[in-house]
């Protein structure tokens, strides 16, 4: 390419250990619809990610690639325990993992236009079956409500104090539950189109408006 077209390159990596205690509702709620479980164990997570960010076109654009992986023990889930009364409670999912690749791209175009977007591929699996009878949490199943494919696109126009934007969110099919005992464990993907406007006034004051889910 042209001299100087490729800009700064950044390498990143992160590693973390996490623990999350059950909430008071998850442990002690007395409602039959989300009965607390005092025997819940805390969620534990081991995760890492590594990636690269490459700037180009004199810093006006950037491409980022990130690989991530997490292993979970005793994730807290929810399931119906009585399909006649719709009583439900919380439980620990034995072991599970999630790994995948995230890409992000942004670029400043002409006439104060900026475009950006992300795409995430997620490979997840329940490694150890839980006590829940709902097939959505069975061993070998993908993690609950975590789509395999997802992403978004942004287009923004920034002429001075005014910002106008459009955002499209795209989500693939994902594991779900019908909570009715019919063994329906997947939901179709969906898309959302959102609009936004922001006018910067003086200091930190701004006027803004958003319209979510424009097509529905």
C-alpha cells in the first residue's frame, strides 16, 4: 500500500479469576415463581483473552481481533420446577465454557461520517449436567441465551455540535426455554434498528433523542 498507510499496532492480553456470590433474591426469595435456594454455591470463573489492534490510513481506521475463553463452575441459572403452577427456583450449572473470536472495525469516512461494527463468534457448551430437568441446561447444550453469532453496525454523522446516528443489532439463534414443559430450547435470531440524535449545547450540556426498534 501507500507509504505510511499502516499505523500503530497494539498487542493485548488479559487473565482473570472471578467469584460471584448469589444475590439475596436467588438465595432467600419466598415467591413461588422465583423461590430462593439457600444451598446455592458462588459462581467461579477463569478467563483469558488475547488480541491485536491494527490502525491504518493515518489512524483514521482500526481493525481489532480478539480471542477469548472462559470456564465457569456453578453458574447460577433459573428453571421452572412445576409446569402446572409455573413455580420456579434457582440452581447451579455444574461446569461450562465459552470461547470465541470478536472482531471490531471502525473507519472515518468523508463529510464527517464514521462507520463501525463488530462481529462475535461464540462457541459455548455445558460440560457437566446440572440438577435442572429443563433440556435447555443439559450436558452438551450451548449456554443459555448466548447466541453463536452476533454483531452490530454503526453509522454516525458528526458535523460540529450535531451527531446523527443509526445502529443495527444482529443476533443469531440462541438456546432458550419455553418454561412450559414443551421442550422448546431455541429461539430464532432477531435484528433491531435504532436511531439517535445528539446536540451539544454549552459546557457538558446536550440534548439527545433516541428511537429504538424502528422497524417494529
